């Protein structure tokens, strides 16, 4: 059985430009859309 070595640098470069932003209003929006909801709550707001 042989081991294949891959060059992960292309994946590192691709992820370098990834930006994840946290919206502070997200929790407030989520709380509001779940306010009168029956059943399982929404987990993700539009924000």
C-alpha cells in the first residue's frame, strides 16, 4: 500500500481570503423571528 503525498499549499492559499464576519445583530434578529414561532426554533437568521 503506497501513501500519496499531496501539496496542501493550494488549499491554504484558497482559505487565506476567506473572511467570516460576526454580526452583533444576529442574535437579536434570531430571537425576534423565533418569538411567536411554534415548534423547532430557527437556527439561522437572514443576517
